């Protein structure tokens, strides 16, 4: 088969197929490839509403496509039972993923935090390799063919599309969530699944920045653009639901960075359920209040004349240290030897913004 051929238009849709895959993103294309590899006699049709497939692949990883990570475990996923996720990951572990892409001509390299990117640093190379392999495997790809409805029919399913009706023995929904509507990830797949009798957990945004209360002297306003490690605790109904450690970025509207993005799903899920949610941050990740207090006491003995701001700036960015002292009402020029027990405790207490949104 000529790999340079363009995707099939909807005017060439077959009336029947064995497997219809709705969505030609990374999941849909991979499903087509592995289905045909498993059984080349199975007819596979991939239906894509856009003119060109793989829009989210092209924007992922800053247009470089973070294909996977060197280490991937069930703890890296939220939602669903971890035993199920573990089984899926064991069926296709990271070395198999690396080998799969190498077989497509896309070799990967490891960067910071174990992230794996294509050696060319081009997301387009990843997409083109998948499209070429879909054609080589013998699957049919129909673009500009948005699926409008799916219903059970004659031992299979009837799909109404922009190019006509298609009957399939099996349907795979690979439509994505609602993260990028322009790419086709507009939530249509949820509606299809629900109409077919599946129970759908209400969706909430995830991996999004958090807006904080914009009050005079707010910490995020004084530290915009600064990043540093923290431990975020999401409190639901007065109890810590989860603690997450990582890099936090202060912005003019609130907080971002990996740890805030990871915390957002828990915050928003609590809000969706109508529960009392608040957020606190420890600037000493993993440390208990008593340990932090003891460290300040020892430091005061070692450097009694050192200014509090100078000492705090050794552990935090200077702008964050300055703003934190002002918010706590502690004079930054205070010598460590003159720091009271209440001041130490106040300084060590977690930062909080109870009306984050």
C-alpha cells in the first residue's frame, strides 16, 4: 500500500465493517494498528470528524510530544481501580512502548523527570509514523466523517455519520474527553456511551491552574512568576484527602505548576460533590510542624544574630520569603535569637487560601 496516500474521504465509506473506531487520536490510531496486527482478516474503520487527525498529538509536550515516561505505574493515574490500571500497564509496559515506536522509526530519548520524547523533538513525526503504520496495517481511515449517533443494530451497531450509515460488529470509542473541543474532544463520546447504557461519572477539569482569592497583599500577587517545591494538601470536609509534592508556580491569578495541576482534579471533584474544600501548602515538603520548629530553634542557637529574612531566603525564593513574613506579621529584620516560640510556630504553619476556586 502506498503510504503517501491521503486519508479516505467519507464518500468512500464502506457500508459494513468489523470494528469501527470513533476518533483518530493516539488511542484510536494505536487501536487500529494493534487490532490489525492481531488479526489481519478483521476489517477496521477509523472515523475522524476533522480534516486532519491527531490534533492533540501535535500540541502535546509543547509540540514535541511527551510519548511516555521512563517509569509508569498505577500511582500515576487517577480514577478507576488501581488493580485494573496495573493490569493494563503490565500488558504493555514502557519497554514495549519504546520498542513499538522504534519499530515505526521514532526513537525516543529521556529528559528531566523521566519524560520520553522523540529524538527529533517533533510531535508531527510521531503522528506521521502512526498514520503510516495504520495504512501499512491495512486499516481504513475516514476523515471529515463525524459520528452523529450510535445505536445497537442486528447483533452489532449502526453508526450514523456525516458520510452516511455504517454497520459494525464492534465499536471502540476513542473520542477523548473534553480537553480540546476544537480537536474533536468535546465530550461527544460520553454521550454515546451513556446512550448505550453505560454509567458516566460526571467529568471535571483536571490538570488546570487554580484561581486564588485576590485580596490586598495576597501571596500569589507578590510572587508572580516564582516557582519552588511545596507540598499541597487538599482538605475535604475537614480532613486531608490527599497530599501532593512538587513544583508550584505563583501566577498573577493564583497557582500553577505540576503540583497545582495535579491537585486541581481533587479540588474540583470535591466542589462538584458539594463538599467543603480548602487548600494548604507546606513550604517544607514532608516535614512535620514539630520538626520545622526544632530546626528553627537549632538555627537560632547556631546563628543568633542572623536576620530572619536572610535565614528564610536560604530555603525559599527571596520574594516568597518576604511576602510570607509580611502576611504572617513577622518583622523580617528580627534576629533569630529574638524569635519567639509563637513566631516560630506561626512561621512553620501551612499557608492556606480557603477560597481557592
